[in-house]
C-alpha cells in the first residue's frame, strides 16, 4: 500500500508518518512534479564500509566467534606458519 501526503501533512503529523513508513510506502508530493519517499533505513554513517550490510554481518560474526572462544592468538616470536598451524 502507498500513502501520498503533502509536506504540510508530514510536518503536522511527523511521528505518525515515521511509524507508518516502517510498514508502508509513504510518498510526499510537493507541487505537481516533485515527490519524495519516506522510508526507514538501518543507519547512516556516510562510510561506504560501514554502510555495507555484508561488512557489518562479518564484524558481528567475528565478535560472536571471539565470545564463543573461536579464535587464535598470534605469538610474534613464532613465524606466521607456526602461528597458523
């Protein structure tokens, strides 16, 4: 379902339309030729790395692995291969 509202309607009932945007498509019509869509997004960081959901999932998986004890420590006195094996 899609709801089309005016900018005035949005400003007068902001919370109502923010809540609706979680479930429905909310379009703001400004004049005859301009439309904007109100929609919920995860978060805004302006960082391409952290805006990528796959990167966030990898970080969260790594944190879960550490909490579960699935990690290895690196001994700087050993070679890389000795640390891996």
